[in-house]
């Protein structure tokens, strides 16, 4: 599948089975072997311009995203759904999991 908008950050899942990409307002999840699009997430989540993408350091199906709309979102990339959302009200340029994965900083 071709990409119609500007590609932002990309990341591999811990087991390298998934390739995750911020593309416009969406988080796209691809099977890394077949390059098949598995999930197109984010349009309903009110992300306006995803800026940052960070995989969880030990739980392979979780990933954090941030955007210009001020949301920090934890996604389950295998199931294709939101786990948790925090609304800050201002753009978040970066986000990180702590080394043990129990905390986030944005």
C-alpha cells in the first residue's frame, strides 16, 4: 500500500514482527515480513499530527504516541485499540517510557 502523506517516526516492535509508523494523524501498523498493513489507528483518536512514537521497553504490543493536539496515547498495536489517553491541552513533542516501562514522561 502506498503512503499518501508525510511519514513521521518509525519503530520496530520488540520482536521485530511489527513495523509502526506515524503517518499524518495516524499510527500505521505493518507486518514487517509481508509489509501488509494490519491496522490504521488514530483518526478517531483526535491526534492532529503525530509527532512521536515510542515502543514499550518490555511489553511488545504497547506503544506510546504524542501529537500536536496534546494527547498522549498508549496503543495496543496487536489488537488495534487504545489502552489509555491523557489530554494535556498543548502539543507534546516527545514522550518516553522509563527503563522499566512503569512510568512515562512527556
